[in-house]
């Protein structure tokens, strides 16, 4: 169970998530992911970062079983803060981040992908936010960067998923390919970016963030405030207990 960073070609660095069986990342893992993405971007030899995953799917969000098997609010607070740091690290990475999405991308995965600069996906990839079924809110900010407003609301309220082809239709996904071609598809885009003057690309990344119409970090943090209300009321524990198969009750 790791997050690893390696240089796959000159100027191209991959950060790989591997938390079997479904890449539900524990609280400490989100902080580690943030650190590795940030470090890769700070390295002046890095021109572009590819964020990818091993296993059945790209990301299944936070490790809910960790929360429900930990006394007190520590794991919950760390997971929320860790997600915030990881999403921010992708957005503020000093070089472009390409998300290579395989299989499912739900919950926290939407935060990572929604904040990335380019997305490629396998043809079996599905995207969605099951938050309301877990007694939580969050990452609607990032989902709204991937689909139009009313689709975002429907997906959020129903916890439904949509296939990669839908996001490609809206221009959010650059390319959809068979799973065995996903890494190469990400590399094609990465090579194109890496061939440019990285001094210009780094300035461009910062400039694009400055002109972004969404203050994504602040909006996501606001969403998390409503999640904390649901936690304090005990509502979230009910739903997480049901999902995790525990009977912990209100913390």
C-alpha cells in the first residue's frame, strides 16, 4: 500500500496510488500524496506530472472503515484535511498535472481529477460522488469543473455515476482509450507539454490559476463545513456505520 514517484522519461514524473483493493486512501495517505505531488512540481527538472493508479480503479475516496474503527474525531479530521491538501497540491502544483483515470473515480477521486490540468481515461472509467449516501458533502466544487451545473446537481443528489464518454462529450476529458492504452495516452500529452520551455509552462500554470473563475480551495473548504455539521449531529456516523458494517453510533 504505497504512493510512489518515479521519472518515466526526462521531464515526466509519474505519481502512482496503490492502495488495494479499491484505492480508498487512509488519512495519512492523502497527506503523502500531497507531499509527493508538491515535491515533484518543485523539482526544476520536472516538466509535467502524471497522476495514475494501479488496480481496479483510480480512486474510491477516503477509507471509511478507518474512520469508523478509530475512536474520536482524529481520523475524520485528518481525512478531511488530507483531502484538502491533496486536492490543493494538484491545483497548485508548479507544473501541469495529467490525471490518467482507470475504472472508477468517485469521492476524493473527483477532487483530484477536477483539479488536474488534463484528463485521459480508460473506456471503462466512471465518475461520480456517492457522498450523500455516506452522510457527507464535498467535491461538488470539483465535479462542477467536469460537467455542466444541472448535471452536477443531479449526480450529486442521486450519487449516480457517468461514463468517461460523457465527460469527453463536454470537453473535460481529452481522450478515452482502452485500459491497456491508458498510460501511453497520458504519455502522449505529457511529452507534448514536456517539449515546451518549462519556464514558460510554469508561468502559464500560475497565470491560469490566477484567472480561474472558481476559487476552488476556498469553495471546497466551505463544503467541508457542512460535512462537519452532519458529523456533529450524528447523521454521518449512521451512514458510515451502515457502509462499513460497524455499529459504532455517534462519536
